């Protein structure tokens, strides 16, 4: 199980186009990629995030929250 969780703000503050190096234990959140895509400065940056989404989806390292996850998040907030 991954030890660290990176929020969108970490990736933005470090000015990373791509997340940290891909390893077998790195998982990406669909929510983070959605937020990064929404804030893309141009079409080329958007294409990078869309490609990352497909890559993580393909290798089963994309975390997609379900209704239970959202309910738990609402309780935490």
C-alpha cells in the first residue's frame, strides 16, 4: 500500500506537469487528474493530463472514488 498521498496542491506548488516518477506502488487519484485538467493552461497541457489518465487507467493504478468514498470524505470534512 502506498505510504504518501499527493493532493493536487502539492503537484501545482511544485509546478509538476507529470506526477512523481511512476513506480509499482504509486497510485493516482482521478480527482487530482480532473482538477489538474480543469486548470490546464492550454490544450497541450490538457493533452498531457488526458494521456496520464489513460496510462494510469490502463495499468490499473488510477483510484476512482465511489459513493462510499465520497460519503466518508463528507464525514471527514
